[in-house]
């Protein structure tokens, strides 16, 4: 399968009660965006590396890089290789002097390591077909954080089951325009779930 290169274009943060984060990956030389919901720790780990901050003690992902470097292991690339029930799966492609290996990883951890190694992130067409969002706007800076959502409206807005596919698509267009990638991911998943029934 042909690999498609992605780049980190944004970290998105929702101020709703769940304190959700998303890393938004953009197709290199394309318009498709792939928002992936991640945890707060992983968002911090990615942001620290993107901003080239130097913590006084190594964070977990820095420690992993230090260990792999000590044993001449390089992470050559990250491949987001599967999507099951809204969960992304990734593989680290690693090599040392004698052999190469593909290591299963949570996608958020793989991205945090990719930033530290400066290695490319790839995915496949079928994953972009099922989970990407297409936008006509230009890419945003990698270090910007977006705040979206309002707590008092959260419960009503999070219940997407009562909306038709046409209403969901219209809402998706609106939240993409507002750059609320976390809400966009939830709407995308609802649309895909209905189409697969």
C-alpha cells in the first residue's frame, strides 16, 4: 500500500467538561486533515517537543529517546496503520546496526516520538478516506492552541443521535470553519457509524 505523508498542523484543546485534546495531522501537499483525540499528557509531550522546550528532567518520551539512542536504535518513521471503532493504531519503524523492527504503539505516543526524532508520519489512503476532514483553508501554525465549546451547551451538542445526516454534515462544516477539531472528530465518527450500518 502507498504511504501518504502527514504533518502536525495544530494541537486543539476543548474547554468542555472532558478537557479533550486533539492533534491535527494534515496531508502533505493536500487538503485533508486527520484529527486524532489524545490525552492531556500526550498533548503536553507533543507541545514540549514542538516548542523545543528543555524540561529539567526527561519526560517519558525523552527517556525513551535517550534509551533508544544509547543502544543505537533509530525511529525511522511512524505509520498510522489502522482505524477500528474510532481508535487509531500506529507502528514505529525502528532500526539498529543489525536489524529493523516494527513496534506497535499508541498513536499519540508514536507522534510524540516522531517529533523528537524528526521522522516522518505516514498513513494509508483507506484511513484518510474514512477519517479525514477536508478543508479549503490554509494550514495553521503547529504551536497554536484552539479553544472551542461551551460547558452549558455541551450536553445538548454532544448528543448527535437526534440529527439527520444532512444536519450532521452541515454541523461538520460549521465546526471545521471554527477549527473545533475535537467536535469535528465526534461528528465524523457519528456519520461513519451511520454509513456503516
